[in-house]
């Protein structure tokens, strides 16, 4: 894809992206996509908290993870036309489809199952409202939740679930 575009309408644009589009992009390193991939800002305390939340509850091992700062994360952000320095959204790629902003939370809840499936209700919100709410938190996430000086280093028990 081309250079980063406006974040306005991002959820709708990502939802319209063809499944497995990254496979045809030579700039995206090959990665196993038989499980969902969560790409998150590795220095954002809120974003790493989201990753840790999923890791702690993912008994079915439905997720793999990559930081947005990793070569794979950078290639995926570029592929989807997202800013590769100011990570405006986590990405969840499941069954080849990409989800961003609140859609990424809904997709994660669906994959976790159980009571977390209730997060699917987020998809009932109009995109414009959902994106504005997500953006308000994303813009202030470092100030509200903090920022690490380095990317999250997963415990050895989680190493196999992280892609580079």
C-alpha cells in the first residue's frame, strides 16, 4: 500500500481490506497466519497491558503477538497505510482479515470466547463514534497510562508466541 493516510475512517477502511492481502506484499515478511496475530505498541503501557491480558486468558493459544516496532509490525503498518511511528491502533489479524481500533478489541473478545465475546457488542457502535472514542484514548495513552523506555520483553514461557 501507499504512504500513511488519515486515521479518519480507519476502521471502515481496514474492514474493507481483502483477506490475506499481506501475503501478496513482498515487503511483508512471511509469518504463520494459522492463528490470530496481535500487533501492538511495545512501549505503550496500555497496549502492552492489552497484550498481557490476552496472553493470560488465551488458554486455546489462539493468538500470536508482534510489537509494532518489530520488522513484522513495521511491515504490516506500512502495508495497511498506517503511521509507523505513532501507532494509532493495535491490529488484530484473524483469518486473514485485519481489525483496528475498537474492532480489534471485538475480534479479540470473539477469539477468547466465554464472557469476552460480549466485546462483540462494540461492533454495534457506528464507526464514527467508535473511532472518535478510541482516538481520544490513543492520543492520550502515554500521558494517562505511561510509556516504557524499551519494548515489552515477554517472559520465557511466552517467547514462542511472539513473532519478530
